[in-house]
C-alpha cells in the first residue's frame, strides 16, 4: 500500500493547477479481530482497510475529503482524481480562511517496526486455554497498522508497526467485573498467561461481600489504568493551547492564575517508544520529547500550526485537535509490593468509568468507580466496593493531595477501533492520594 500511496501522490500533485495546494494523509490496517464471550470464540475475521484524507487549499480557502483505497493503482488513482475535482467544485463556494496554513517540505521520514506477534492461525489456540473456568468477554485485535503523509511541496512520511491487544472483562455470577488489557508488539505466551491468572485472582476478590461506601473523602490508591483514565481527560479541553485561549480549558488556572500541581508530578509527550508516528495529519514532525508539566508547573501546551498562526505563537507541531498522542508520566519511588501497607485504610481503585468534566474551568472531573475497586483496612483487602460516583479536581489529585507515585510504569494502549485500529498509549505509574471524594 505504501507504493500505491506514493505513486498516487506523485501523479496527482502533477495534476494541480497554479495556486492549488494539497496534503494527503493515509490511515490503514491489516487486522485480525476475534470476539470472545464466556471464554468462547463467537466471531472472527480479517480486516484490510486503507483510507486517504485530502486537505485541499486554494485562494485562501480550505476543504477536506476522503477516499478508500482498493489496492488497485489505476482504480485508486482515478478515485483520487474524482475526489480532487469534487473539492475544486466545492472550494470556490467557501469563504476565505484567515488562518489557513500552506503545506511545507521540512524533510521526509520512513519508519517500519517489525515485531514477533501472534500469527492469525495460532491466535485461538494461544488465547483460549488459560481462560478456562471463567466468563471472559473481550475483543482481540492484532496485525499491522500504518500511516502515510505527503504534500504538494514534496514532503513524504511513512510509519508502520505490528501490535496486538486483548481488551477484556472477567464476570462473576453476580455480574461484577474485572477489566484488563493485555497489549504489546512481541508476543510472550508466559506473560499473557500470568496476566490472565492475575485477573482471575482479582475476580476471586470480587466474590467477597461488597462494601457499601458513604459519600466522603478517602485515602486512595489508583492503579496505572485508573491514572491513565484521568490523564486521558487532559487531552479533552486541557492541554490544547486553542482551548486555553478560547476559555474552555481545565488548565486555565495554571496559565492565568499561576496555580501549580504537586512537585511529584511531571508529564511529557514522549515518542521515544516508537509506537506512535511523530508526524501529524499535515506531515509536521513533533519533538521527540516535549515536557508538558514539570514538577507541577505547566511549561508547554499542545500548539498546532493553525493555532500558532491565529494567536501568533510558536507551533510545536501538535495535531489539529491538539491532543496528547504519546503522554508519559514520570515514575516515583513507591514499590508495588508496599502499596497496600502504605495505603493503610482506604480505597484501591483499578479502573474508573464514564469520566467527564463536571466543572471544566475548575478542573473538576466526575465519573464512576468500577471494575475491581476494593476497600482496604490495615493493608488488607476487605472486599469490593459498590459502584460510587466521584467528583474531584485535578488540582487535588495531581496537586495538594498527591502523596506518592509508584516506581514503575505501565503502558495503557488505545484500543478503540471505530474508524480503524488506533495508535496511542498512556504510559504512567499508579499513585497514592491522601483524599479522594466520593459523592453518591
């Protein structure tokens, strides 16, 4: 598909007329999907799909389009020409865009990540045996995902990698659940089986009598996945420079009022894992590492070239939506084996659910405890808690109430596949807070 994309790019740019500019952005996959219910295969299949998006600029006007590639060059090229002509007819009807950014050639790149994944014909035999004896519901997704970018200024990028993920829940007879995601690039059968067995042990704890919590503030340990749930909110009206300028960001207090988070907390955009392409939809290359929050201080935001032009600031080549693509939180010093004793009495939360801003400008997040959330007394797990709603602020959780951070990180992968399998992960440790507010 890379060769077809390059041939279409080279040829269609020759078709451009004076004053026309075009950027092509490709997203594709060659994937295996397996749907599992009650630890049995319910559906399986292979998906091969590639879409190309058009960003067309003419006379200070801008419009977008998209086609799906078939893999036949002549057919796909003709579809590309048809789409370009459609955009030509549309763009003359649009108003001028004062912040349009023309494509540039800042150099080309190519990355191809090879991995020892799980072959499609071996997946079922590798996955199922360790699931025996429990009701496991989940989706297995594996294979190659790839991205390309080119523009009429002559720039080209290509990125491809092999990944897998099993996103699942274990369900007991009372319909209480333990959620997990086993993901990576190189398959390790022993690590996979150990991961499932650990989830089974948590499910046994879910069989204990549930503890009914009262609204109030509790000492709390958040496992890595729960921390990742919070950090994912930073990309939704948080780290975006445009959102801050437009008055809709939870980070406004840090920018305008000088509010700081805990000196224990540092967060960066970090592409060094090689799991996510550094180029965005315009083909712009982001810094390999960009510090966002350093020891509690907001030092950078995500700035797209469009936002940079509008507000006369310097771009750091963020995506147009200005979200974090490869966030990584710094580790602390609390060993995993000491977590329960350090917690003492309080909440042990593995996952969170249905997160939303309850007061966006105030940095206040609401959501539900769910999936393997426990009450702990004197360093011992007593039992699962009944589902509770929480409401607290990032300025408490990552600020004044933050007591300790775990000494190892976990990679929490992006597993959504609505428009195709996605890149992205949140790398972070667990963390201990002195106070976390349950509301009802």
